[in-house]
């Protein structure tokens, strides 16, 4: 069985939904994971924010506008009058419930319930559309099998047991459709896998059913060797290893949710990235196989904050770093880069919600300096730290103020911390140096 995931752009219009239908029109039995239609989650978050701050009239206006959009899509998508009436009733019921919720007291659980509606709407509409087109379809509610455990990690046993049960109850279906992104927490409340979580849903499902392959369909033809938003003439990468893909996803390549690779790499299930708008393109195939050495791709991650922790007590002191890291663990704040000197340690984070408390704790035993508006530029490729040409890449950056370098922590990753104002220049210089034949590095 195959698992297909289609993002918000892929189901963002009636035309694109027809493209998706054509892509899945083969004899393979498959599970389809859908995101909300593009723009919907943002609109639902906006509605939630209006309610949070007591702007109920603005919330109702946004709900009405979104309702009109969906009813127009239903009218254009479905020609079968019975199915159209059924889906219209479902859509109107969702938006009536949203309007009723506006008067309730705002809570995080309420917020999660609101934004879950995007995926519920897209899957219901699309399943009925496929029904109209003659497919044997079953709609599997993600909230009937997706659950997180006490550590906010996927409850693999629960997911597998309940998903397989649902699949066995509808053996005649050729296509099973479910929601990405949404889940239950350990207490049975609605939660989600955060932005981009539909990718993660797809690979969790792929691992649960031991899929032959998981395919992520979006609006770009796979991982590129640099960020096409900032650099011209980038090229799609035909193959990546799981390790390389995980590094790129974590350090800024927006095409893939950072956690997506983990469920499938353990079972060696191929993960393929494809373009809904150009299905004939090869895309990027991610497997355990390694193809070539040297730098394959460059990515950048913005919103980085650097923290320099300086103390003479660090000199020859045992347990200093342990004490530092325990503070970040206490406040559940991940660290991206770390460098040390004799009396100081510098590190970076991308989540600053607990920064003030962290700094307060650190200042009890060290001098602390905080700097923001920074970016991490990450170079990824198999065994790049051993490639003979890699050290030469620093020559091209001699005019860039590189603040930190992480080199050697991973065989597949070199990370550079730069001012965000220097990010564009850094990406473009590295593109010319590494990929355009203007230097010896290949």
C-alpha cells in the first residue's frame, strides 16, 4: 500500500483537486493524507485570535467570509446534486458550530478545536468528490487513531492498532482518505502536530501500515540545492539519504517538516517528494542509499538568537556545561549550535518564549550576552567534513561576518551563524562557489 500526502496548495482550488484526482488514478491501494485548503489554517488562527482578544464581531465576519469561499468551492467541485447537498450541509454545519463557539471562553483546547476544522473540511469535500468520480473511497477520521503520548510523541502502538482496525472494517475501499496535522493528546483532547505536521502524519501512517512508499506532494519538485526564494537557477536533487534530508528539513528547507523522516527511516520505507503541478518531474527520492559525496544542498534558518555565557568559573571546572544545559532542558528549549572556549560557551536557539527566564537562571553564575536577528546557513551532503575541497569554501566567505561555525558535530552538516542581513549574500556566494562552476569546489 502507498501513502500520499497532498498539501494545502495541492487542494487549494477546484482545478488543483482535479490534478490530485488524476495523480491518484491508478490501481494501487492507497491512503491519502490531506492538509487544509491553502489559506484556511491561517484564517482559522485569525478567528481564534479575534476571540482571544474579545473581537467577536470580526471573528463572525471572518467565519462568514470563509463559509462563502467553501460553499463556492463545493458548488464548482460537485455536479452530483445529492453529493453537493450533502457536502453543503456538512460545510454549513461546521461554520455554524464555529459561530456558536465564538461566545465561549478562550482556551488552548478551544483554539486547537477551531483550527482542526480546516482538515475536516478538505477531507470531507475531497472524499465526496472522488465518490462522484467513481472511486471506492473510505473516510478515516484521524481523531479515531492519531494520538500522542505523555511526551507529546506519536503513540505508535495505539496508532497502529486503531488504524489497522479501521482499515479492516472497510476492506472494499481502494482509497482511504484521512486528515493530516490533527491528533488527540494523551488525555483525549484535540491537539495537532504543529505547522507542516501533515507531512509527519503521512510518515507516521506509512510506518504504521509498513507502506511500500510514502509520497509528499506539494508545489515544488523536491528538495533544491539552495533556497529558490533567494537564489536563482537552483536545481532539484534527485536523491538524498535520510540523514541529509533530516538535516535540510531542520535547518530551514521548508518543503519538509523536520520530524517527517524519523518514522520511515527506521523501517527503510522510501520517501518521495513530488510536485502536484508537474507530476512528470522525478522529484526527490529519500532512502538509506547514499549518492555521492561533498556538498549537495544549502539551507537557511531565520529567527535565531545567540546566547554567550561567560564565566571564569568555567576554567577547568567540572559540570559547568551540564549546569548550563540543564537550564535549557528545564525550559524545554532546544539548542541548535554550540561552541566553547576556555571561559565561555556560545549557543543558539530558535524558540525564545522562555528566553527571559533562561537568562535569569544563567545570570546566577555567569555573565550573559544575548543577540538576535541571526540566521543559520547549513551546508549538507554525505561526508562533507572529510571532502578535500570543503575547507576552501570558507575563502568565499572572507567578507561575510561569520559569527559561529559548527564543523564536525555531524559528518553531513556544516552550520554557519551569520547576521540575518548577511544571509542573502551568503546564500548567493555559496551558490556560485559550490554549484555554478566558478570554483574548484563541486
